[in-house]
C-alpha cells in the first residue's frame, strides 16, 4: 500500500499517485462548493437589485465556466501535465476549429451584446424581418421568441444584433399603423375622409391623444386610394385592431352608399369585315 501511494499508476509521461487522485477529488469538490456558494450569494443579491433575468443567467454561467476552467488547469498541473506544451500542440487544431465555428462565436459575442447592452430584453416585442415576435429567453448563442400565432422560434443572436430590429417595448411605446382602402370614382372624398377618421377613433385600443389622419393617396386604376393613419400602444394586437376598423369602415360605407370597387375591364368586340 505504501508503495502504491508513493509510486502510483504510470500512464505515458504521467504518474498518478493516490495523493494526486485525492487532490483532484478535493479540487472538484471545492469547485462545486464554490459554485453553489456563489449561486446562493448572487441569488440574494439579484433579488435586491433590478438586474434582468437574462443577465443573471449570463453572470452565473460565466462564473461557473471560469471556475471549471481554473479547476481543470489546477488538476492538470497537479498530475504534472505541461500546459504550455498542450496549448502549443493544439494551436493548429484550435485555428481549424475557430474557422469552422466562426458563426458560433459570432452568435456568442452577439449574445453578450444583447444581454449587457440592454437593447433587447426578455419580454420585449420586436419586429424582425417583418415578423412580430416576443422575446421569451436570451441564451448565450440564441434567443427564443414566440410569434403571434404561438410558435416558438429559436433565432441566432447574430440575426438579431446584426440587423435593424424594431423594438416596440422600449422608448416611445406608441406606434403608427396604416390601413389602406379604395373607393369608387365619383364618391364624396370628404365623406370618405370623415368616415375613416371616425372609424379609427371608435376603436378602443387606438390612442386618441395622438392625431388620426386620413390621406388621399392616389388616383388608382379603378379606385380612389385612401390611407388612414392611427396610433396604438399594443402592437401585438395590431391585426385585431386593423380588423375591427375595417369592419366599421365597411359598415359605414354601406350606410352612406360609398362603394369599394373591384378591378373592371371594358372589352370591345370588333366584328370581322364582310367581303
């Protein structure tokens, strides 16, 4: 037993002794205990501060990764591993892995930007690529969002941080919506303007403190084209809001005899010449 403790087990250039094994076990236990202690302490600190859930998760993840990396380095030094030689021999491999994982690292760096910059937070309503989504969770590499139809989508962080994203939950929460409608030629355009404004203001979710305006946009091919602009502070419900206004506009047009035309074409038949 004494000989085993002193000589240990030989594996290549390494010599494992019972003392080395005990030290490695103690290092693992110490690392786990430190992580548990930091999680308890930081949990109490987070409850007393306004740090967001996403940033809390990122801080704990970084501390845990750092503690594990230091523990592995100490354990390798304990068994006599030459870390300088290890890094030098793996330099070519690390370069190849870095090239292959450049998109991954881009998403990870973008995750740091999203979490610590504060431009996008958990619970924010965003418009990404014309799609309205709500942020459910921001992870190190990806962001989980939910669409208006209840679909869960996992977006790479690089997609969000690398393009222009409209955030409805920060800054001025009011956003302008546009509803287009065409009426038949010969309609009373002033009555159309009045009806559009009244129907938009009749919707309970439209902000009346901001001006609602109806504009005569163009003389179309088969209609007089109008647009009514109104403000809402619930962009998540903008489809429902626009639908409610369309119902009111259709009812008001029917009541006042204003027609919404459809494209028409005149076909002239020319009879063949008689010889």
